């Protein structure tokens, strides 16, 4: 049976600091995440993971890269762009690795490629055709650009370009339409199931483009189909991971991705994706409520639950097997209970039976992935209480 996947997409550089500060969440909540034309300069300035971890995850196909050929492979083009935009600068360590990865994957099947070259942008020609058929859009978008809260309606990268180049109304309208079309094509090129829209601005912008706000036909026809429920799924996932970050230590992201915790998280997300595909919608805060309920209702099964009471606040079981048989050392912080009989029974049964009776972490029947993402360890009594309190707090 093939592995369960959850392919996502993010136009990461459009979000600048917020995009790269969310990178560990984007990666954790995906299998894989596809990043559009990342900026190495922004990554080094704002990235939430190390360069080594990023390149490791690219190597192992948890991160994929998609972009235009000149951006990904042409150092001279990037150097030229960097004269006006510092974020375009080529980085030998990061961009060099992306280039070498592309070369290594030249002959692998398309679905296995880690670096994907997107087709030439369709946006400019589409924008010109659209504006020619509907010149009234110039006035419409000029009214949007003149709003004091324009940042809430036009994506930052597009708005920054319009401002930086002091575009006239017609040129600015062409740029808005061009970027919208190109971004939609990028999602299609990435073959992503769920796009991460990290800003409410993106949602409002796409709503304007697709909801007939122009009073005219034709603008939305070539834009990708959107699902409000899919947008909500991605947004709520990032909210859950942000909440977990409030108690996050410094666990290894590659280790989490390679382990059972990531598999469990992806399977949870896929259940929601399948519900959406069958016509369901997602209520506000559905993921947060679902996880909070699972954490609250989780129990320890078997023998080990006896040690979760008020008389045994912390116990550690260490089992070793010697030449003459199994021995068990039980270390307790405080317990007036007589545990000698318990320990003797465990010695008699051996380590495997002790595990079966719930003396090991596997006896916990709730979700493991939040603990593995936050701290890199399976739940203990103390961490379970902290996690439950975290999700009950709001």
C-alpha cells in the first residue's frame, strides 16, 4: 500500500518574514511541502530551521522546490535581479544545492523530482487579454489601491512592486492580474492539494477576483478553482502548530518528519481532506477543538495507569536483561504505596510483559504527534497535563 501524502504549496517569499518564520510549520504539516522560488537571503534572515536541516529535508523529498528556470538555475540572472532587490541574491550553499539537486534528478520520474521547473509565465499575456476585454478594471483596481487599508486587499509582493516602480493605473492593474494568474498557475505546477495562504489578504484578494465583484464576466475563468474548506484546513493547521510552539523545546525537525509522529499527523489531516472531497465543510476552529478533545479524553491503558494517580507523581521504569534473567529498577519521587509486589511481578513476567501491561510510553492511547513535534519525546504524565492545559486555556 502506498504511503499517505498531503502535498501542500506556499508562495513563501510573498510573505517575507512571516513566510520563513512559519517554515517549520509548513514542513511539519505537509508531505511534502512545495515552495515557490524561495529566496536564500530571506531564508537566512528569517528562517525557522537551519540550512543543514532544510537541505536534509530537500534531499529526502519532504521539501520540493518549484520556480522559473532563470530563478532556480541562472546565477547571472539572480545577480542582475539582486541589484534592485537584495532578496534575489544567489547563495552558493543553498542555491548551489538546489541547482545540483535539479541536475541529479534530470532522469527521475516527474513525480519524484525535488526541483521542478515551471513553464514560462502565462500571466502577462492573460492580463493583457483580460484588460483589453474589460478596461473598466483599471478604475476598479485604482479604487482598491487608493484605499487606506489596501494592504488588506492586495498581496504584499504585488503591492510592493507597484509602489517601488511607481506604476501608473493601467500598469498597476496589469501587474495585479498578471501576478494573480501566475500564482494560480504556480499552484497547478506544484500539483498541490492544499495551498498555504498565510495572510487574510490572500483570501480577500482571491475573493475579489473570483466572486464576480467586477460586475463583469471573464476575469475568474482562467484562475484555479478554490475551496473555502481547503483554505480553512490549511489556516487551522497552522493555528494548531502555532499553539504547540508555545510549549515547544528544540526537537529535531528531520527526526520528527522521519518518525511515526509525522505519519500520525498526516493521517489526521488526510481524514479532513477526504471529508472536504466528499462535500463536507470545516467549522471555525474544528482542528483545534478536535485535538483538544482527543488530548483531554486520552488515557493510559493497562498496568501503567495505576501509576498516574496522586500517590505516584513521577516514576521511571528501567528494564535490563542480564545473563540470569530480567531485572527491573523502579525509581519514584513520592509514593506511600507498597510497590514491591508490583515490581516483583514485573521481574517475573519480564520486559515484554511489562510493556504489554502499560509500563512503557506505548500504553498511552491518545495522539502522540503533538508531544513529538513539541519536545521530541513521547508523552509523560507531566507533559500530558501541560499539553491539556495549553489547549484548555483558550
